[in-house]
C-alpha cells in the first residue's frame, strides 16, 4: 500500500472525473470502490467531490465544464502530473510542440495547474502543488495505480514527454502489441501503447487497483456500468477496461503493486 505525502515532479499524482451527472457518479464509484465522498465548495454553486479511502484522498469527481458538453466531449478521467513550476513546464510543452489550452492558473490555495494537449492529441494536466499535494494513497484497492497513453506515434510521444519531464522508456514484451514502460527516475510511471481499438483518439487511461478483478467487474455491471474488456491476462497482471454509467472509460488492475 503506497501512502504519499508528496510526489516527485514528473509523477502522475492525481486524477479527477469530469462527468455529466455528479451525484450518479458519486454513487457508482462509492459502490464500486467504497470511496468516502466529501463535497468541497469550488465557487459559483459548484462542488468538487473529494474521494477518500480510510481517510486518505485518492481521487475526485466534478461536473463536466459547459464548454466540454457543448463540444460533445464524453465524461472522462483526467491525469495530473506533478511539476515544480506550472509556468515553466507549460512553456516547455509549447516549445516541444504541445498545445497549452489553459495557461497556468491558481486553484484557490490548492495549487497551480495548466491544461495541455500533446502533439499526438492526448490531454493531460500539470499540477504545481500548494495545499493539495495529490493522492495520499496509491497502489491500493480503489486507488490510482497506473496511467497509460494510447498513441498513434509511440516514439513521438516518448520523445515529447521525455523532453518535458525527463521520462525514459523501455520496451516490454506484450505479445503482438508494442508497449513502452515509462520511468520517472527509478520508478515505473506508466506506459505507452498503440490506440485500442485502432482509430481510437489518443488519450491517457487511468487504472485503479482492485483486490478481486472478477468481483469488481461484476460490480461494474450491477451498478449500471459497461465492461468493455473483461478479465485479461497480460502476463505480469490481469486487467479489465470498463465504462461508468455516464460514459467515462477507465481500467482495473490486479497484480503486483509498488509500495
């Protein structure tokens, strides 16, 4: 079980859900993972629903911004990467060919963030922590354990993120599918693979750990979600890909977890 009080720059440190039905999503994920939900005021009648396990923050659920709804974007889980300076990192992302859609801005006293799209089209968020350091628990049942990029140009993606965060990548045997494991310093920090199925827009997929994959997949269906890929053996672990009732896609993982 990985308890955290801070995250090294370049680490995936937080995830939150933008959804069209916040109350329904809170009920789904609480039922699925046993999350304890605390609603935090976020201005203009909006609340940011923080999720905890045993009193430790693991994720959050928020309303989908109106501009995303107007654009027809589906509900989605967001991947946050800790940085030492959101301003410097956002400028670097632009130099490397990324698009800074939301320049760095302060989130009350929690921290400073920016919204970026990489050259292949995947979105991610930079997080410069202040009072909110990120997830206090990772690599445990119901907590964030992996982030995986589906990219049509794996080498291009590896070069972009390597230049931006100093990540290194190494190939892993994944059968017929090429796969790159990302390292941030001496820690594994995610992966890069081709889009699945082919033609899927590039995006970062969030993985949550589960102690019992079959039981959690069954629970997804019971709670009104969809199982897109059932219990699948990938050699080092077993995974599944699912969709919540509002349409957000995420993955489940059962296997060895880092501390």
